[in-house]
């Protein structure tokens, strides 16, 4: 069986590792962060430390080409934004050595750079939050006055922003706070957008996952966010599988307009003001809650692997509903911090744990990633305390 090389080592990577590992695929994991933990999975045959794809892109690509002599014709899965950008930009160099699970750069840049994403949504009539791209502090202040406070300061390229701020976006409550964040981003050479906040709790956020090939949608899956971390603006910490037909048509429409092929996850949020589902983000890689779809009967990484490796095109199928995905460490942490602001009852917090569920990291049959994650968190906490 052909080797799969997974690029990245955090939660998204672990989901792909386990999804392929249970199918018997030999796995090599290439990681580059000290906090990575997916390489500790029992399914990983070899783990390799690589240069950071964002900080040392050329060295990262050369590292992969060197790996091809050891693992020829492997299937390459970039599962972080920074590895995806590096691989997609250098796909012509890598194509002779691997079967690559990502789109060409012409398509990738349309969802990696969010200002292209929102422009594309407007072009094809998919509702989106009002978004303005300022090029100066004066324009940023003007944009915030137009959109009102609070508003979101979002990156044009989220992985760069996350590395700098430790968050995917920042909520600005005042013009002073907006100026501070904008100046900090500008000092780091980061382009940002000012975006209106769509009101509503996390349960209004929907994932639309799909596998499209030759303009045919071969597998589709939808899920509802239950709790995000941080609440209201962060990535999911609890998700439940549920059919939400309203997001399927706009999801299909923007992917076709983009010329996308392969696997993607699109995030929508229902706007209570007009009842429309508005697009928040597109990820052209396997996402955080990959294991939820697997538990529900759709193994997207396996379908992706078989398509690239054996030419077997995925087939449409239904999925099991009301199964939960839980990032337990983050859920416990954010619950402790926001329990009095999230307006959820004790049974609301406990329900995902009492119902059928799959954990993002913890697994009794594959424990080492969980303990590595805990160890990294303890080390980070200790450093912060020492710094204080």
C-alpha cells in the first residue's frame, strides 16, 4: 500500500493520521512545531522534523523532495495552512515525486487569501458578512465607523495572523483598540480586513464538508458548532453531525466558481437579522473535526487517498446524525473561563459527553498524542508563570 505523508502535527493532522491508519495506510508524519503531538500516534511509522514551511519555504520543499527518495510516489497531505501554501505554490516541483492532495496555487490563493474569498462570494451571489480591506490606519478607522463596534479584525491570510496574535481573529470594541491591533498587524507586515460581526451564538455556525471532482459533488457532510473557543469567534471545540440543507447549494456554488476540486470545509453562520447563512471561511484541506465525519460514516481522508492512489472516485452516501466531536482539553479550558457568559446549562455542557461522541485527541487505543498535548500545555503554562 502506498505511503501517506502528513504535513503538520497538530489536531488536524492527528485526525487524518487516524482516519488513514485505521484503514491500514502506512503513515509518515512531517512536523515542525515543538508543540506538535500527532507524530506520537501509534499509526505513525516514521516521524520527521522539517524546516518550518512558512519561515523556510525553500528548505521545506527541498526536505520533501529528499523524502521522496525514501518514500517514492507517496500521497502528500498538507493539513495546515502554512504547509498547504508552501506545497501548492511549489506543486510543479513536487508533482514528479508525489501524488499531492491539494489544489494548484491559482485555486489555493482564492481561499488562503480571504479578501479573494469574499470577493468571489460577492461575484457568485453567496451571502457574506460586510467586509472592508483598509490600507492605512485612517481607512481602518473609517471602515470601523461604517460597520460599527464591536467589529472583527481578520487576517487576509489566517495562518500568518495566528502565528503573530495566537488567534484567528480579534474582536475590537473601540476605535482605540482597533488602532492598536491594526498598528501591531501593520508592524508585522500583515494585511487585515475589518468585518461586521454576525450576531448569534455558536450553534448558528455550520460546517459544510464535501469532496468534489469534475464539478460533481461526490460526498457531502454537514455539522453544527455547539461551542467554539474562544466563544463566538474561535474555532470549534464541540461539534455535532446534523443535516443542514440550506448551506449545501451556496457551498457548491462558490466551490464551482472557484474551480475547486478535492476535499474542502466551508464555514457558514446564520444571520438572525435576515435568516441567511453567510460564508465565514473556506478551508481547502482536512479540518479540525475530520474524525466526526469518519465516525458518522464518511472517511474523507481515505476517500481522498484512494482517489489519488488508486483512481477510485468517492461515492455519495448518507451519514449518521447527532454524533458529537469534542476537543476535550480546549472545551474544559474555555468552559472554565466563559461558563458565566456562554449561557449554557450544566446539562448543555455535559450532553456531548453523555451522547455518542468522538474525541479530537483523547483515544484509549492511541493515548500518546493526548499525553504529549498535556505535557506541552503544562510546559507553556509554566513558562508563562515564570514570565510573570
